[in-house]
C-alpha cells in the first residue's frame, strides 16, 4: 500500500479506480494474469504515460504492489457501460474531429485520442469534455502571441525557452517567435479545448461520445514497442 500510494496513486487514484490513468481494479476480471501484470509494471507500457517501476525496484516489491492492488480488485464493472458508441462516433465527427485525430484521421490542435480509452478513467474523460479540468497537458498549453503589428495569434505551446516560443496556431501552423520582437506573449487561462457543457452536449450525447472514446484502443503498444 505504501509503495502504491507513493508511486501509482497520482495516476491511478488511491482506490485504483483511475484519475489520469485508467481504472486498474478490473484487470484480473478482464483476464490479465499475475505474470502479465508483473511484466506491465516492470516494463511500463511503451509509448504511453505508464512508466516502468525502474530497475532499482526489486521483484519482491513489484509483487507486493500487485498483492495490494489485488485487495482493491473489483469483480464486475464499477460503472456499467452506458451510452451508444455508434451515435458517439457521429457526435465526435461533428464536434471533435476537427481538433483530434483518431487512428490517423482528424485535426491536430488537440492530442491524438486513438488510445484514450485505455489511458484514462471515465471521470477524467467526462471532466475534460465538460471543461472541469484545471491546467493543460504539456504541449497543449493555451498561449496568445501578439506581434508588434497585426492580430494576436492564438494557439497551443509546443516549445518554449527564455527567448522564444513555438506554437501551433488554431489553423495548425507551427511557428516560432522571438519573444523580444513581440508586443506580448501571454499564457491564456482558458484551455484551447472548448468546454462542452449541457448547452452544447446533452447528457445522453455526452454518454454516447464517452462510450465511443472508451472503446478506442488505437495501436497495441505491446506490438508497436
Ligand atoms: C504517470 C502516470 C502513471 C503512473 C505513475 C503509473 N501509471 Fe499505470 N498506467 C498509466 C496509463 C496512462 C496507463 C494506460 C497505458 C495504455 O495502455 O495506454 C497505465 C496502465 C497500467 C496498467 C495496465 C492496465 C491494463 O488494462 O492492462 C497497470 C496494471 C498499471 N498501469 C499499474 C500501475 C502501477 C501498479 C503503478 C505504480 C507502480 C503505475 N501503474 C504507475 C499511467 C500511470
Ligand atoms: C478547438 C479544438 C478542440 C475541439 C473542437 C475539441 N477539443 Fe478536445 N482538446 C483540445 C485541446 C487543445 C486539448 C488539450 C487541452 C488542454 O490540455 O488544455 C484537448 C483535450 C481533450 C481530451 C483530453 C486528452 C488527454 O490526453 O487527457 C479529451 C478526452 C478531449 N479533448 C475530448 C474532446 C471531445 C470528446 C470533443 C468533442 C465533444 C473535443 N475534445 C473537442 C482541442 C479541442
């Protein structure tokens, strides 16, 4: 429990039901084996945010973490699936795909969502969609660059150092600016992702789009390396 709370709970939650990372209380019910999970912890999941426990963590501690997670394991889904994925896909195409790629198609202002179903707990998806998340994902922080002349340029920050900033603007053009030559470079408070509150997405449409996202598995990192 001590190691889990210190090293896993930030992402998976103190109850292992997921925050930024997925719910891991159902991995056994879904058919994962102890040996397979041991490898997942040892190696992490390549090309995702799931880190390896690191070479310095002895095998016995990896087993201790798993033994603790097993005490939190749930036999059946905590949250029975609701929503209609097919309708969700339609809603996604109409409202979201202009900024998000899924399996190689869509816009690039927001992060690729091809694997978001494996990577996030349901609540995290809902909160992001309705605009209840504070702070932005690295590489997607909202920024406005105002040149000496002309209109301010809105976008997301791809890189920054003391002297320059590189942004992707809302038309997906990537451009670097020397801060000194600009009138202003300001971090915005509001995420570049519009909030889809009840005025824009009904509860049932929200359930549908979340159901669609939950089904996405994108690439298989085990194969892809
Ligand atoms: C920085 C965030 C982060 C930390 C820290 C983290 N994880 Fe993860 N974990 C994730 C993400 C994201 C995934 C989903 C990866 C994917 O498949 O796309 C994941 C996946 C997993 C899976 C696989 C779930 C499945 O369905 O196969 C297990 C098991 C797991 N984590 C356990 C742990 C344990 C135990 C720890 C602590 C030793 C830990 N994680 C630390 C983010 C994290
Ligand atoms: C105008 C562009 C835009 C539109 C339209 C848009 N998004 Fe986003 N989305 C973003 C950006 C930019 C981010 C990163 C935001 C941040 O971290 O501040 C993001 C983040 C997300 C995330 C979190 C990803 C992660 O890695 O945790 C999810 C989930 C998401 N969007 C879903 C949706 C859904 C569903 C819709 C449609 C209902 C949608 N978005 C519409 C731009 C957009």
